[in-house]
């Protein structure tokens, strides 16, 4: 797995350095925020020809097994488009997009969380585009100036091994993970994971730095084991290596489908508790993309009813447009109280979130 602290820290440092000198470019040719603010950002019209041919280069933070069925369905509708996929970690691909900004190699970027896409949008990496179905997407999941579009929503839940946790002992809050009774029995994705970064960003906006730092320190003091990604977390809980795991909701469904004895808790629903934290996947078209027409048709497909249904069926996710049927056993989000924040706004605070992660020394 390429997803490591070096990529994230270099990405954060690059953001800070290029923001320091208004109206200039760095040696990679990356425009600063001042350049972006002085540039007209009109969305590209989404009405593209039905018949499109040529190539389409996609950089995807979503792993190949999860995105390939969507690409196959798109190819069935557009057989004249040759689709080329480069899958990797969000941070690895983000660094590649920045380095390639003067000579773009990708047409579309798909990310599994908002933290990365927001930072890249600020760097002027994306071409504004408003898909046909954008009117059905909640405003919180549309990037500033239509620079990116949300695809699916996912909830941050606590997964548990039913052989190791009694019903009467189930935690009800993410703050319960710092309880000494769970010392050494909790697994989570580490600080280089985009979904964990986004959760920390959300908690910073909701609680402030001091309380968020206290929670993170509590996790460290409770000997929480941090993995590079959620697949390792779900498997460790599924095999009984750990009693509890902090994951996105669909990892529970994936582990349950493998026959493991696992359960899931939607945390923080009680009086005085913060509510359920969610995040979202997103897609964006690269500014200067060589295959713009194909890119527009593809993003239109991703947020169409057909594309959204694929995400729901294949990966147990929550589509962002109404009317799409959830996969059986997936509990609707409207049954739960969500945190009272704008997650896409929270993930704009890249530097401050990284600074807190570094301060606490979170693995």
C-alpha cells in the first residue's frame, strides 16, 4: 500500500508553501490560491454528445475491485471509449496530480473522501463541471464553483466481534473507545487514512482542537492499534484479533458477507451525544484533461440513477441522489441523527488538521 505519512505530509507542506506567495507559481507550475481567485471559474456545460470515442484516463483512490464493475457498466454504454485506470491511495494520486498539473495525464479523479478533493480543488487542479443530475445532489456535496461532485455517503460506525462483546457491554459513542475497559482491544485506521483524517477534521469543527486532541490522546493511551486502512481493521475484528473497530459502515457489511460474526453500532445517538459523523466519495474532472468530452460523459454516468445504483449494490453505500434503492440490510441514514456540521467545509481546514495529527503523534 502506497498510502503513507510521507505523501500526506509532503502534500500538506506543498499546500502551505504555495499559499505563502500571492500571484506566483512554484517550480512545478502549480497556481496559488491568489491565482485561482483571480480566474473566472465558470462551469463547463454538461450537455455533451451521446456518442463519444477516444480514451479516458481515470485516477481512482477507490481500489480496483470496487471501481472496475462501475467502469465495465460505463464501457457497455460507451463501447467506443477506451478506459484506462490507475488505482492507488488518495494521497499518492493527489501528489501525482499536482506534479502533473502543467501537463495533465489524467482526465478524472475519484476519491474515497472529501479531505483530498477539497485540497486539490483549492490548488486549481480541477475543471469546473456541473453534471446533469447535480440538482439532485445536496449542496453540501458539491464543490465550490462546481469543482467536484459527491458520489456516495458513508457513515463512521463501530464494528464489533459478537463473540467478544456482550450486548450489555456495547459502546454507544466514539468516546467510549477511550474507556480503559477496551484497552488494547480496539482497531482503527491510522492518521494517513483519508477517512480518519476527515473524521478528525469533522470533530475539530464540532468540538474544537482541545477536545479533539483529548479524544485522540485517549485513543493512544488506550493502546488502540492503528492500521493503514479499513480492510485490515475489519478483518482483524472479524477474526477476533480485536473486539472493536472504527470503520466506515460498508466495511461491516463486507466482513459480514464473508461469514464473520460481527455487529455494527451507529454511535452517538443518545441525549447530549454528538451525532453520527459521515463522509463522502467524490469525482472531479482534471483541468486541461486531454479527453474532456469523455470525462464529462463519465462523471454524468457516475451521478446518474444507474451509476448510483451500482455503488449501492456493489459496496453497500448511500447514494446521494434520491430514489436509489439501498442494498438489503443497509439501514437508511434518515433513521439516525447526524452531526450538525458541514463536513465539506470542515475538510477545507487541511493544514490545521494535519498540525493536530502531528502534535499528538498519532501513527
